[in-house]
C-alpha cells in the first residue's frame, strides 16, 4: 500500500522541500546581487554557470560517496556544507569567491537531490513508485516556486535573505535526521557510456542538451537583467514563479501525450511551442498581463522537453540500465546548463534581453529539426509501461521515471 511507503518517505519529502524553498529564491537572489554588484556581463555569466558546473560534478560523482556512507549521513553532511557555503555569500563578495561558493553549492544540491530520490526509490515498489514520485515532485516544485516570494520580505541589510536560505538548508536536516525509517541498500546498475546512449537515443541526448542550454539561460539571466533595469523584487519573484508554475502545470498533459504518441514527435512539438513563445516575447511589445501569460506558457515548454526525452531514452534500454541512462542524461543536461548562462550573457550584451529569448528560440528550433528528422527516418521504440512521474530538469533526477519490474 502507498501509506506504508509514504510514512517514512514523508520525512525525505519534507526535508527536500525545505531545500527547494531556499534553492528556489537563492538562484534568483544571486543573479540579482551579481548585477547589483556591478560585475561585467561575462563575470555574471561565470558566477551563474558555476552552480551548474558544481551540480554536474556532484551528479557524476556523488553516487560512489553515497554507496560508502549511506543516505542519512550524506544528506546531513551535504545540507551542512551548502548551509555554510550560502552563509558565506554576503561575507566574501568578490567574483572569484562567489564562483567558488556557487560551485560548492551546486555540488551539494546535486548530492542532496540524488540522496533523497534514491532513498524514495528504494523504499517504494513498482506498484506505487510513480505516485510516490508524483507527490515528491509536486511538493518540491511548489516549494521551488513559492520560495521566490521570500525575495519580497523587506530587510534593512543585504545579508538577511542569505541567512534565511542557510537556515532553511539546516532545517532540512531535522526531519531526515530524526526519521525512524531504514535507508535502503544500493545496488550497482550496469554502466552505459554517453557514446552508447547517443547511438541508442540521439534525440534524448539532444533534447536534454537543448533543455539545459535554454532553461539555465532563462532562469539565470532574467533576474540579472531585471535588477539592472530597476524592476522591483516583487515583480521579479512573481515573474520567475510564474515560469516555474507553468512548468508544473504542463508536466502531466505533456506526459500523457507522450504516452499516446511517438515521444520524439511530442518533444519536437514542445520545442516548436518554446521557439514560438520565445520569439513572441522577443519581438512583440505585450501588455504586462500578456507577458505573464506568455511566461507561464514559456515555462511550461521549458520544463517538458527534458522529461519527454528521458522517457524516450528509457524506452530504448532494458530496465536494468535505466539508472545509468538517467545519469548520462543528467550529465548532458548539466554540461549544457553550465554553458547556457555564459552564452546567454554574451548574447544579452550584444542584443539585450530580447537576444536571450531569440537565443532560446534558436536552440529550440535546432532541436525540433533533429527530432522531426529522426521521427521521419527512424522507427519509434515501443513505449515502456511505467507509472507517470512528474519530472523537472531544474532538479537532479537520477531515478525519476525509474520503475523497474520487481524481481
């Protein structure tokens, strides 16, 4: 029954939700603070990209540490590491220090999500895993979006919001450390190289790369641009939250479509929607209400390319290789996410924020062309029967969509 797995899983979900409340607004706050500090556009890009660099390294390496020390101790250690790093942001305010701190934060956050999700995966079964992860993703995505509004709290100094974020990471320790549930044992999965995955599912690899290039540029650079333009914190937080909630709203409808039709074609359609929406935001002068509607739609398309591509890749491999597939797709998405802010700041320096939306449109158009070409010339794989799982590329997802058959 679901309840038997959700009672111990609740501590993990609550702890990760605290992480996401902090993580949600911290990225926006760092982007705004970097712009306010007067750093050059290229320096801002490096600062914002460093989180994704650390995130990628953490996703690629943390599994071996988890095997050695276990879930509870690793979650506690990483939450403490991230809390200490965040607390130092208003103390060490030079660009090199922020690059290092955000890199360490990225490593820690990747490890926190991998630890939490592998814990949930181990305590659930093939019959309830989809529901467990749907609850997990809804709770943590709501926390991610809701955390944006903490930016609206008025403070006299410039350190309070960083202190609150550090405190939230510490609070994440409480439910996880006090849980009475036993952490699951970990089983090694077969290895799979990125080259193997490119041959098996090139559309999935291209889609995860496109998702990283576009999403990281949007979520990193929009707050920085708004800060430079003197837009209020209230408007910035509402704008980013709108995109996040759009991503959450689109997940289930797009997921169900991908279960009915060729996933490559669905991914191409989502990318075309992203391309169109980004171009409209780039070239059309819209009233404020329409800008928020457009951002909601943009966020929906941004957040759904990745899960459709993950599901497509999983259709092309055996169940015992799904964890390895997810790891390679996370690595691909992370590398692209590292490059996104750097490319985006260069484009923004030349063409303004309209150039960033145009850049996103180009990325989406290239991916849609690849997906359509493969759909026409390569036969689709048979979809695997798995419970639907909400999936968001802004979070590490090493085992979402992993629904192996029970032995």
